[in-house]
């Protein structure tokens, strides 16, 4: 075997890493090695810089636990999460577009009845979200689950809370006519967590670390392609510069202001100003018939 040199090292490594029985893993590792070596050849890091990078990755890993995921955040701010999302959700035009799940989803949220308040005592302006879940043919999807999570009116997610109560999340279901109704409080734009390794990196850039106000939805129904998405508040100052590149035009919604004393969609009279949001989700069936026209 030839001794390795700066010139032949990539080829030598690629040759050895062919010895992987699983063809997909072999493909992934060949590509990873090519791109990593290409990156190092382009950047030519000093030893000190390379260890700084390893230290950053080490500290990023150490920040992760069951409630905080700094690696997802890193993937988000580099636009990789949105790219993976786009590749895996080539839906037919007309279906509600997907966007990043983000690092704040917590599984197994409590179930709420239609029109119930998932915000409990959380601070913020009351906000009612109503609409339907339908398929591409316009037929209502009965019993679709809407897993909803968001910040409270002060920009805080459950994962960022000191106490351990369920906070600003819940599961709602559509009725026979495909309709849903939920009460929450209006989210506000927020900064991504800046006290970790991603924040440390962002602080060395001139890039905005803000996300526009949004409510996260994971809409699922048997026989339909799930849609993990957000609804964004129209007019939010950070719509154009979302730090995780999550905004898609069809997801920007009007938050209609209503005066104190007006009747809310769930029938209650609200004694303070509130918002009404209406959004119809469109799911694509997983059957071949509706997958045919999938955009590439
Ligand atoms: Fe979010």
C-alpha cells in the first residue's frame, strides 16, 4: 500500500470505507468522507481551530437532554432541517406545506375537547383558532389529531420553564365535519436560546436570532400524509428573517383582533380583547391516487 500523503489521503480513506455491507450506509459514509475532506481541504484549519470545532460539538452534545436539543437547533439555524423537511415532504400543490418541527415539541400532550383552553393560566392575549381539516378533494377528515404547541404570551415554551407542569401544548381532534376549534393565547416572536453553543456561534454573526410569532401544529389522520407545520402571524417583523428559514407564504395567517365583550367561536364571551385565527389544513392521502401529482 502506498504511504498516505496529503494528496492521496482522501482516496485511501474512501477505498477503505467501501467495506460496508449495508449499501445505504456505504453511500452515506462515502459522501460524508468526500464532503468532510473537501471542507478541510478548502478551510485548511489549524490544529487549534480543529480542536475548537470538536470542543464546540462536545459541548453541544452535553447541552442536550430530554427537554433541550441543541443539535436540532444547530441543524435549524444552518437551514439543514428545512432542507431535510423539503426533501421528505414533496406534497402535491394544494396540500398544507410542512415546516420544521423545531426543538420544542414534547410528545404525549394532554387531549382537549373542542373549544377548550390549552393555555390555562398562561400570560398572553386570548386567541381562538378554528378551521377544518380536509383532503385534496375537499372532503372533511374526521377525527384528525392536531397536536399543538407554542410559546405563551411572553415567548416561553414548556421546555424553557422552571416548573414541570404541562405548558402551552395539547391535542385537539376534528369532528365529523372536519372542523376544529381551540383556545390558546397569542404566541409572540422569540429569540432562539442564546445561552448555548448555537447562541455562542450566532453572537459572532450579524444574523437575526429571532423567530416570528407562530403556533406549531402536527396534523395527523389515518390514511393521510402527516403535516408538521406552523401558522405564522401576518405582519410580524421577523417574517422575512426567520432564523430557521421556516416561513412559507401559505402559512402566514391573519390574527383578527376582536374587542372585549365579543363572542368567541367556542361560544364564550371574552371580557378582554382577543384574536381569532382561521385556518383550513389540507392533507394529502397516502394512497397512490393523491401521491401521483406530487411536486418534485
Ligand atoms: Fe417555535
